[in-house]
C-alpha cells in the first residue's frame, strides 16, 4: 500500500457509517450518536476498502472539531493518520473555519505526539471528561483515561 494511493472522500448519504473504525477512537455508541452526521464524515480508501475515517463537528462559525479519527489497525504507522489530519485541516480551511480543535485522553501519548507534530497545541483540559461521561473505565498505556486534553491549530 502506498500512501499516495489512499483516496479520501466524504461518505454518501446512502452509505453506512464505518462503525468498526469509529469505535477504535470512541467505543460508546451513545457518544458517537451525538456527533455523527454524514455531511461531516470522511473516509480513506485503499482500493475498495475503507481503512480510515475522520468526523468533523462544527462548534461555531469559526471553529470546527475533529471528533473522531481512526485508521484500521493493520495500517497503523504508515502515515495515514497524518494524511487524514492534513485533509481535515484543508476541508476546514476551505469551509471558512479559522480554528480546528481536537481532544484526546490524558493517556493517549501516540495521539498527543501525532497532533502536536502536526502543529496542534494544547490549550485546555476537560477534567474528568471520560470518568464522567463513559460507563466503563478506559485504560491505555497502563494509565487510566480520565481527562480530555484539548489541542487547537489556527488555520
Ligand atoms: N504511538 C506512538 N507514535 C504514534 C502513534 C502511537 N500510538 N500513533 C502515531 N504515532 C506517530 C507515528 O510514529 C508517526 O511519527 P513520525 O511522523 O515521527 O514518523 C506519526 O505519529 C504519524 O503517524 P501515522 O502513521 O500517520 O498515524 P496512524 O496512521 O497510525 O494513525 C491514529 C494514528 C489515527 C491515532 C491511529 O493510531 C488510530 O487509529 N488509533 C486508534 C484510534 C484513536 O486512538 N484515535 C484517536 C482518538 S482521539 C480522536 O478521535 C479525536
């Protein structure tokens, strides 16, 4: 698989949401249902297979959030997440937004690395976001996911 061969497109109204991928970033359907809107879901395809997704969610006229970004586990660390992020930024910019934001758990070290490498900077923490809003404890990297770290990039 070559990174140039990944085609990114918005999903069609008639298409199902790629839940398997969306669940990698956000395991609870109740949370996904709050922000999923087909107008704002983009998928990355290799041939006929959908292997990546991101979901945007407008906050106000200037700011849009990447609520979900995920790559099929067998394709991690090949630059697809970075390509999806760059695409999300250009869609946001073309749509007239001035700022793009993204949130991740306090223990999401890989995600925090990727987003900061991509030029996002931390600006806020939502304390106890995951413990207050998710039914089960979430663990990654040996640390409980409790707080949401918010990052932003000016477009
Ligand atoms: N640990 C360490 N480094 C990482 C990790 C990780 N878990 N993930 C990515 N990186 C680094 C890569 O090494 C690479 O570094 P480099 O540029 O120095 O070589 C850089 O980040 C870019 O990596 P990509 O290959 O583009 O990332 P990938 O295609 O693997 O996708 C993603 C990253 C989307 C986070 C993927 O790991 C994934 O789907 N994870 C599960 C779902 C998830 O956690 N999504 C984000 C939740 S937050 C939210 O959705 C708003």
